[in-house]
């Protein structure tokens, strides 16, 4: 799978996640990493960071990190 194809899957998955789970601020593409299991694409908005894992078979998984969350206590 090419990066372009993975990006298409990731954008569709992120739009679907935002429509079904929680409203998202517009996210911009940050970077893509090719891994053994597929592609990891990073997006960022004003309030959150999104990671979308795209497997070679087209399956996707969205992870979200709140940018305003307090760091863990040590």
C-alpha cells in the first residue's frame, strides 16, 4: 500500500470517527510513518492529536490524545 492510499483510508476513518464519536476541530496532517504492520499517520487540531493506523488490508484504528490533559503525576 502506498502512502497516498493509506492517507485516503486515514482521512475517511478520521472523518467517520469525528462524525460518530465526538465533534472534532479541523485536523491537519503532520506526518506518516511506514511500519511493518502498515502506515501510522499523525494529525493535529487545536485541541487534540490523532493517530490513525492503517493496516495493509485497509483496516484502520483511530487514537486520540487531548492536548489540554494534565501530565501524569510522577
